[in-house]
C-alpha cells in the first residue's frame, strides 16, 4: 500500500485528478468508480478544471457508482445518482449513458444489487475506484463487521453514519437506514484503489486502516489485501500515523 501525505484537501484532489487523467490518457474508455460525500469533491473540481483547460479528454470515459441509498424516490437531490450527475457527469460533460449505478428504488433490492455486481463485471471491471473512509472505518457503506469477501448487497447504516450524513438532509429522520453498496470483495476487484481522507475526524480511522491489523471491524483495512492501493491523506488526517 502506498501512503501519500499532502498538505491539504485541494492538493489531494489535484494529485488524484492527475492520476485519473494519466489513466484516461493510456485507456480513454477506462471505468472510473466514484464515491460521494464531501471528501472527493476536490478531485471532481480538479478534473473539471483539467477538462475546461483542454488538458483532459473524457469523451470515452465511463463512470460507476460505489453505493446508493435505498428508498429515496428517483431524482431525489441527495440520491447518490443525483449527486454523481451533479458533481461529476455534468461538470465533466460525460453523458448519463456512460454511467453505471445500482437502482436504490427497485422493488427487489437484492436482485438490483446482484445485477449491479454483474454489470460491473460485464463492463470489464473497474479500472480505478475512488474511496472515502467513514469515521467508523467503513468503505463504500460496508460498516464494521462486514465480510471482507462481501459482494454488492443491501446494508443497514450505523447510527454514527446516519448522523455523519445528516448534514445533507433537512433532519436526521430523513437519512435512509439502508443502502446498496459494492461489497468489500467487489471493491477489491478494482485494478487500482485510491482512498482520500481529509480532516482530523478521519485520523483514527486512517491509522487503524493503514497501521492496524486486517480486521472486519475496520473495513478499510481490507485495502491491505490489494496489490495496488493508494491512500492519500492530508496532514490533519495523518496525525495518528506512527
Ligand atoms: C460514499 C461512501 C462513503 C463515504 C464516507 C466518507 O459514496 O461510500 O464511504 O466515502 O462515508 O464520507 P465523507 O467524504 O462525506 O466524509
């Protein structure tokens, strides 16, 4: 695992955007897995700046989603599909037809999750998967004690994660209890994993993931199993590293 400490979130965003740009230069139709939440926004802003400057061609790029809330109506502004359209596809000028995501409003959620796993495989697998990390060590929404071999499936959010995500909703009551998330086994199939963590609130989770034992109690520690994992942390998120 490669650990890169950067001065701040903007520097992390720029570094990772450059890695994605290099990937797309060598493989213009690469499948890039995106995460939602606050942490990856500087990456998407840096990518959009490269596109605007004519330094990056994303015309053949494909994008896929890491996870999705269950039960939000289609088009809800905080559904992760809406967030990815708003924060990634629209600023980059990528068509929705180049976007894969699980259907969190399906009547059969288990079938929708399995179908999403199959669609990723049929698309040739994820070339680079962006990840954030939860304060409880989750990746995707694989909460502590998730199987390290898990596939895309429905998961129940912990109360801590619902509280962490309540800032995107009018009240905690509106935060869904369930999600479809790529499993840890699914995430580990991506050819390159890139986790960005910023801010002191992530410092303990980062230290446990990177320097602690491999453990289902800390789902992000599964990155230790991957042959090509890069963890980018700002100075605040690096404060608990030895
Ligand atoms: C989001 C996701 C989550 C977040 C994590 C951190 O698609 O999969 O694992 O990456 O909850 O969220 P932020 O970046 O908002 O702190």
